[in-house]
């Protein structure tokens, strides 16, 4: 087995994952701007970039069995390949969730999805989610386990913001049932997006630490 | 390499996946009964069984790298192992979503989550989802690719039911904002649960067909 080729394939897998992760962080920022600025063109641009990224996700998917058969990696290389398969599923879901937000913008346009009183709360969730995605992408690029563990704090902050958002959606909410459901779904999309980003970072920690119990389902 | 041992590990992996899949189908039926009967004890029983099943999911997770290193499987065996890793993620998410429904029952108890006028719609979604889960479990047990492809029709039916449910949640909805959000979230939980069950069946099709493009992210 040619060792140079071995490294090349694993490097290619790492590179594709890091790029997809950086791209997902950019996408959640852009879709949040589209949401809060009620910008249909920006929402459509997000859908286009997400559709285009499926090619990268497919390439990662196909690289995994090929790498396993050709290189039969063990130890940390094997962990990288297996974690890569699951990170790819997370990264794909992050794209799908960002696309859900873009589609909601388009479905309500030219009306706004987010009524003015809860804009600060939704904006805060968007910002925390983008920060989590940025840190997760950095974890993947630098293989820094500490960052992965610290992400739990950001995720706690996001959970608290999500609860505050739901707290606004009581029977005293004056903007109608459909707007309430839209805002609740938005909250869930951000929360799930961030969960997947945290999963990616945890898989990095598993990669670095080699602790099977941290494999993250 | 001892070939008997090889088969034993792959058989163990298949057996664990098939069992987890059957169990998930049973769980979605039981949590739907808890939901529609407003039965707190049944909801708590669902949370307990889901918590217990984490052990099986962890065992599958740990079996995958061990099998790859010890047996270095190729062709259909390799596909089984890789598909198993992702099916396990799907099966775990199905449990988490069933647990979300159980927690909603407990959070509103002794009040009901589902107002009487939408009970038939929620009941229909619950029934379709359970049917999808049953068929998905059967696909996994029998490795029948045809069933996997037919599941798309059941999923279309569920999507139509989900849309009808959302159609009831307009500004004319008389049961308040919180009940509307609860029902919308319930619809989403069933829809996501079924998506994961369909993913499992599609991974079976990929396993049987060996078509990489059907790998399902």
C-alpha cells in the first residue's frame, strides 16, 4: 500500500469536512440576515448554496468506504474516517435546517416571519448559533478538544434563549397563531442546527481523545 | 482471521440493529397511546424504555470500529457495517423524538396536549408513522429492498397529513397559542421520526443494491 496515497485520501477527507463546516457557519449567518432583513434574494441565494454543497457531502460519503477498503486504517485514522461519516450527516442536517429558515422567509415574503417584539430574541439565538457553528468549524480545522468541551457553555446559553423565546409565545401573544408557530419552528431550527454543530465538535474531541464513550450517537 | 468470529460479529450487529428498530416501532405506538389517552404513567414508561435502549445503541457504536479493525470487511459486509453506524444514529434520533412526545404529555398533564377537534388528525399521523416504523423494521429484518422503495408512498401520505394538521393551525384556531405550538411540534416530531425510519429502510436498499448514490446522508 502506497503510504503517500493513504495520507492524501485522509487529508482530502479532513479538508472536505473542514470546508463543509466553515461553509455551514457562513450559511447560518447569511440566512439569519435574510430572515431579519426580510430579504427574499438573500434567502434564495442560501437555498442555492445549500443545493450546491450536496456535491461535497456526497464526495465525503463516497470517500469513506473507498478509504476503508484501500487503506484499512487503524487507530486514529480509523476514528477519523468513522467520525467523518457521522460529521457529514450532521453537516448535511445543518444545511437542511438553514434551508428550512430560507424557505420560511420565502413563504411569508413580503411579510416578515418575525414580529418586531421578538426580533431581539430571534437575533440573539441566530448570533449564538452562528458563534457555535464558527467554533465547531474551528475545532474541526485545529482538532482542539478544549474548544469542543467549552462549546457546551454556548449551547447552554442557546437553550436559555430558546426558553425565553418560547416564554413569549403564550396565550397573550398578540400576533396570531401562524406567526407564533413560525417563531417556535425558527427557534427549533436554530436549536437543532446548533446541536449538530456541537455534535461535530464532540466528534473532534472523540477523535483527539480516543474515548469510545464520547462517540456521540 | 477466524471466519466464524467474523460472521458472529456481523450477525450480532445485524441482530442489535433489527431489535433496536423493532423496539423503536413499539415505542412510537406506545407514546401515541399515552398522548391520546393523556396517560402520564404510560409516558413515563416510554421515557424509561428509551433511556434503557441507550445501552444497545452504545453497543452498536462500539461494535463498528471493532468489527472494522478485526475483520477488515469488504463489499457487502463493509456496507453493512457503515450503514449500521448511520442506522444507529437514525434509531437513536427516533427514540429522542418519541421521548419529546412523552415529555410533552407529562408537561401538560393532567391537561391534554391535543384538543379534541384535531385528535383524528394527530391520531392519523401517529398511525401512519407507526406503520412506517413497522415496515422499516421489517426491511431491516428481511433485507427487502422493494419494501424500502414502497415506504416513499407512506411517507407522502404522512406529509399530506402533516400539511392538513398545519392547515388547522390558522388564526381561526380557538384553543390558544400554546396548544397550537404543541400540536405543531407534535406534527414535526412524527414527521421527523418517520423520516429517520425511512432513512433506515433506504440504507437497507443501499445495502442490498450496493448503489453508493443511495447512501443517504
